[in-house]
C-alpha cells in the first residue's frame, strides 16, 4: 500500500444504479493510496451496481447520507451511471452534501453522468469540465465549458467521460486530494 493519502478521508456518494467500474476502481485506487474511504448513500444496507445495462454487484454502504457530515471528509468522489446521478440530483440532501464540499474548497471528482449532480449543486458555471458526451449540453447550459478530454482538472474539480478514462481519472483525483484545499467553488444558483 502506498500511504501518500494517509490521514485523508474520502466520501464516495452513490446510490442504486451506479456504473460499477466507476465506483469500484476509484475506491480501490484511493484505498491503495492510503485513504480512508466511506461509501455514503441515501440509505443504509447495500446499493446495486450496474455493468452498463446489466446488473452488477452490490456494495455495502458505510454511512447513510443523513448521518454523513462533509466536515468529516477531505474530498468527494461521484461515480456515474444513468440512474445513480439522476436519483442523487433529485435529492435535496445529496445536492447540499455536494455543494458543501465545493463551498469548503475540497476536491471533488466526478465521472460520466455524475456532473449532473454538480450542475444541480450550481458549481459548474465558469468551470472547464468533461462528462459523458450526452450531457455536454446540460453542462454548457449550466455555464460550464465542456471539453472532450480524458480527464479535466479545474481548481480541485476532476472530471472524466467514461470507464475507459478511469486510470487517468484516478491519477488526477489522487493528485488533487494530495494537494488539498482549493479555491472555493461558489454555487452559481441560489442555495
């Protein structure tokens, strides 16, 4: 184990319908880098992963969102998939959780459709990011500068497009967490 992220606490916010590789591989990379990682979800128990359109494995939830405090974490990771970010962006508490990380200047890493949650939290305006190509119009309509690149870093915000980008995504996510606090990502919408 590489201990460069020792003493760093990272939350992975996910619910049923996440793309399995986009949770499983960053989780493994964070743990291998020495971070303490907790899966936070809307409910206790287990959440269902997806392998594209097919059901994947279930993962244990470490902490219910109602019991999670952003102040207890150094960074946030958001996996994609279709259902996962759509459900989370429709949940006020999840949006507030994400916004709290941005307001505190803590690193946030989001892949695939997860930028939907960043949009809902009001933190993409004026920022350069990427996502699954199908939501590029959503990013642009929210004031973001969408680019088609493997991984994009904008002042602590790390984004990637798809599972093929995970190695580059993991590397940049770990670098940003290691660097620590960044300029606050002030929400562009009323709270």
